[in-house]
């Protein structure tokens, strides 16, 4: 079973109301069981919503949207809820979670590289909230570019 960012499958759940439809992801989805996820929506954030980026503070990472609102709790809640849902789905299917294909750069799904929190499109090393949670639980995470 694969966990895939819903926006990569064409679902209009991105912050701007659009998607990141990816043909390579659709091709993969034809041959494996897929669980689409959008932790931001699962965490209660609306579509559309202001863009958000992770910022590293002195004591912890926070997710701040372009308007300056701290949306960390919604991101954390959504990541936790989607992780629980994915585990239940894997159990129901009787399959292990083989891999997650998540949207590059996202403060939720980014793996290896994320935006730096300045809204200047500068990338830094790091993982989004959901990608980090998956990795902490031993799940391999790749971006759509790595397919």
C-alpha cells in the first residue's frame, strides 16, 4: 500500500484551491493500493487558505501562514489524524505501508527539502510535519520527482 498526497492525484486541496496533478503518480496508482492524504485539510484548514511555511524557532518548529497566523496545531492534528487513518487502512487491506509519495517542498508533505519560512521560495533541508511523522514511524518517504 502507498500513501500519496491527494493533490498529486488531482484533488483540489492545495492552499490555493488547485492541485499538483502528476501523471507519474497516476501511473503508480494503477498498480498498487493507494491511500490519498491531505493532512492540512484533515487538520481543519479550509480550501483555499493562506500559504504556510515551517519556521525553526529556538525551542521548536512552528508553521506560520503568510498572514502571520500560527497554524502549527492544525498541521500537527492533520498529520496525526491522517497517520491513524493510513494505519487503519493498511490493517484493513492486510498490507504493509510500502512507501509514501508526498508533494515536494510542502510544510506538510515535503521530504528532504522544504521552504524556509520567509515566503521567498528559498529551500532548506528539512521535512514537513506529516513527512517527518511518517519517517519517525519507519515509512519510506519520497517526492513525486523521485518516482
